[in-house]
C-alpha cells in the first residue's frame, strides 16, 4: 500500500510517516510529475485518518499487491516520456508539447491505466487568458465530459474545467491557510473561482464568516453548488468585480486571500479597504526565480504605504515553478492602518 500526495506536500508527509514508523523500508518511493507515493504499512485506523488530514490518500494497484503504477512507468513500457499533466478527480488535463503530437493516444492510455478514477483526458489548447482566467481545452480520450468532481483536504468540488480556473497544485496552500484561520474570523477570498480557498477555510473553522468574491458568473454558480455540497453555509458567494464591491465590505476582514498571481498588486487598494485596522493578507505573485518573494514584499509595502498602511511580511514560500525563469510565490503580510494624525 502507498500513501499518495502532491509533490509540494511530500516532505511534510514523509516526516510524519517516519515519526510514526509506518514508512516501509526496502520498497522504492515512487514519483510522478505531480505526486509522490510512499510505501506504508498501516495497521492503525487513526494513522490513515491523519495521513488524509495531511492531504494524502492510500492507494494500491488493481492486482492488490503493494505496488502502484504511475503514468511514467506505463510510458516507459511504450518507449516515450510522459509530458506534464494534472489530475482533477475524474479528468486529467495534459500539456502535450509539439514534439509529441500524434502520441495523444499513448499518453492518455498511460494516464488512465495509472489513475483508475480518471475517465476523461483533455489537452491544453492555449494559455490561461482573460479576466475569467480560463483556457481552451481539447478532448483527447475517454468520456467526452468537462465536468470535474475533485476531492482534496476533506472537501469536494464540482466545476466545468472550461469555464473555471482551478489548480490542484494549490492544494497545500489551501490547507495551509485554512489551518491558520481562527474561530470567528471574518475572511474575504478575492478571485474565489469555484470556492476552494473559501470552502476549505469555512470547513476548518465553522464559526468563521467567509465572503468569496468572483467576477465570473459561471464560477459563481459552481461556487454556490460547492457551498451546498460541502455544507459550508458560513460562506457567502458574491458575484462581482472585487474593486466594485470592496466598499460594501470596508473594514470587514481579519484575513484576506488574494490568489491572482498575475495582478494581485493591482487590487491592493481594495484589499486594504476591506481589511480591519489590523489584518493578515496572503498575496500570490509571479516573479523571477531569484527574487520573487522579496520583490513582492517590496511592492506590497510600497502600495500599502501610499494608502496609509504598513505591511510587514511574516512568511513566504515558492508555490510552484511557473517557467524556467519565473516562480509563483505567496507572501503573508500583517497589515496595520497607520494613525495619520501622528504623521502630520
């Protein structure tokens, strides 16, 4: 049996498995583009639940042996190298480079043989574009469906992959921020999409009040469905431009999440307007591999100062490598409103 987990959470789970003496020695740790699988010997139900709490799942191959097939292994048998792909529950989205045109069938077979829950394979047919952050997708194999049912961190999400931006690679970040929220906090999630950040926070802290804002009507409708699926009535979905609705929530938030890495900084004035006199803001941003976090901290500090706030960075991490020269990072800030009278 294997404990399967996304690469960005693998080290944390490994330490837990070693600490609890359930990592099996003598068996190889398996790797894919997106996941790590640790061989485990689970004899206590409590350990299984703790693995799942950390974002892992227990898997075994169809033969029932303590090995698990990965697309890379299937691809090797067919003499080609797997391209990058994402698993969104029943749907896999793969990025097929030009050099592999014509090999879509072999790629799909490798994915579907290795991920038994995947019934549809789609290929990226363009970049993420527009204010709705959507991309064109091409049907490749399996059932012709675009509705994903995806589970992570104890939550279930349904959405149309053509109409909504959703990244499984933010699973760790969603769990991390949900773990930071306190009882009775007031939280605003900007650019909320189908609701994953908001719902995971709300489920972790049922006494929290979460406002989730998105301009995309289709995402908004899926968010409402996901609120119902996850029974998180403490999430209020809001349809609208964050800059247009910010005044309504002036001074509301103890915590604000800004998962729009290409342009979060353009909406900093609205975020600070919605923040209490002291609040935490999580800013996602793209930047150079050498200095993305430092550049983000400097820019947010400058923008906050212009609006009469201080913004002190208290945590940062690389979320993912976006390109050879660019990373996506998150920087957590404690922001405080200055007493302008003291400055005069």
